[in-house]
C-alpha cells in the first residue's frame, strides 16, 4: 500500500446575487440608474446587463451592457435617455461572471416632462405706465417687472416641483393687490393645485410633469377721499377730525379747507368731526363712488365704504355758529 497523495482544499462556488437598483429622474425623458455590486459567489463579475420597458408591456424597449476586465470591474451606474415623459418604466439589472448569470435586480421610475409657468399682471383700470416688481425662486434669472397692461412673463422648461412668486408691496403706486388666481391649464390627474395668497402677495405653484400653470396677479387702483369743512357764517376755523384712513389719525380744518387722502385701499372707513364749542354740526353730506350718502349727526361720523377701483369719496361737514 503506497503513501497518501498531497491533499487540497477548496470552496464551492456559490450563486451570484441580485443587484439592488436605485432609479432617479434628473432630467426630461431621462432616468439615472445605480446599483450595488451583488454577492459574486466567489466568482469575478465581468458584466452587467441593463434592460427596460414600460410597465405593463412585455417587449424590451431598451438595453445596455457594461463590461469590465480582470483588473477593472464594470461600472455600477448608467443612464437611460429618450424615454417617454409621464410613462412609468421598469428597469432590470443582472450581473454575470463569464457564463454564469445572476437574478434580476429591479426598479421603477417615471421620467418627467418639463413644465411651463406663466405669470400675468392685470390692473383695473389698465395701468400701462405702472410697473410692478416680483421675486421668484423658479430659476436663477432673478427678480422681474411687469406692467399693468396684462404684462406677462413665461418660465419654460421648468422641472416639476413647488415654486413661489411674490409681488412686492405696491404701496405708493396707487394700486392695491386684490386677488391672485392660479389655473392649471394642463394638469395630470390627482395633481396638486396651485394657489394664491393676497395677504402674503404670493402664488405657490405646484408644477407637475408636463403641466402649464398660469398665475394672474390682480391690482385695483386705490381710491381718493376728500373731507371738506364749511361753516355758517363763513370763516370758522380750528375744527378737528379723527379718522381711520391715514396716519396720523387726526387733522384740523377751517372753513372751505379740505383734507385729501390718496391711494386709499378698498375697505370701510370712518371720519368723525369732533365737537367745537359755539358751533353745532348741522349736516354731513357725502358722495361715495357716485352715490349720495348722509352721515350720522348723532355720532358726528361719516361712514365710507369704498369698493370700486379708482373710485372716490367727498364728504362735507357743515357747522353752524350758535347764538
């Protein structure tokens, strides 16, 4: 009986695992794929095969193969281009070591289509020579200006997401912001609506894939209020008033003098004629936006309701000297 031969040890080769695939959508009609290197079962992975197709279909519409060498393993990322925006795709990645092929790693993604955002300015009445300033975070072009004659700015090729556009405070322009409307002109089902908030002067735009959103900022011309004092007989002076229209909230007038408030926003206001020794308040006659309105002599107050853009109110307080 002869001697034993030399002994040898070895590890049986195991199976190749499935890559864990991640899909992202960085641009229109494009999906980026990356994956982890799977377990190799003791083999050297030499290639990855990538395939994709729309979800629910059976035929592959794309494919790619990434190969490596003995010293340079294959890359674990690639991109798919030319995909149909808004269509969900499934992606399959398999690893191979020579003739041995592992199971598929899968991921799904829906490439997006760029959208369009339109910002429009409207005023009542039309203010062709009035310009309104806006800030925005849609792109890096910075602030912009629109005139009151239906000025428009369009942002093209916008990536889906949430954006905001804010009108700067129009104080001093003679106009006030009265409404912001946003319409989703071309919106996918179950899309998030875009909204406007007059209090913050901001449109919040929720842009979905391939959507067109138009937000319109409406400004109304502010109004004018004139308060006039008359005395019987003429020549009285030193009559004081209180109001909630401007700052400060008090002023004084003599006979035939007036106090004018400009750029008054729409709303309800009061002007009160303070008591004056030796005189009796005998009349408060107002014209508010073309309508005759009588003041309240008991409270010595004119109540003004301003509702029409660019309208005006004129109130005359008449005091008669006693004795």
